[in-house]
C-alpha cells in the first residue's frame, strides 16, 4: 500500500508540473562557508556553511551586514547570478579559512 501511495504522489506532482528532481536537496557543491557575526564580545564570529541560496535569499541582510561572506556564482534551473560577497576585502579569505579567527590559517 505504501508503494502505491508513493507512486500516486509522484504521479500527482508530475501532473502538477513539479519534477521529483526539483524537490531534491541541492548537491553539496552548492555550499558556501563564511563567518557569521554573533555580536558576542568573547566569540564575535562563528564559522558557518550553508547552501549558497540561503545567502542569496537573505542571510547577508541580517546581523547588521557584519558577516564575512566570499563571492560566488549560484544557479537554479531557470535562473543564475553572482553574489559579490560581503565584507570581502584584504585578509577575508584567510579569516574564513582560519575558522573566523584573525591570523594566518594553520593548514
């Protein structure tokens, strides 16, 4: 019965124009690592890795625009674009690579 229900659900989505692949999670290569501002005096930034679209759709707009986010290209099936980065100046790449701690990466 479960297989029949699942087949019916997929068929219904196809009839609505939603392909099952469109509902799948984005592949891991759509991730971006950046430093999220916390407003904490003892731990002002934490390293975060999220889907690129989470950044494009609004993450860069909070925490008073203090996050440190690298530039990247993003793509959807019917749309694409470029995110210019946020606070991405000299030393920003090292800052992110070093786990959001000032200094040169140790790796």
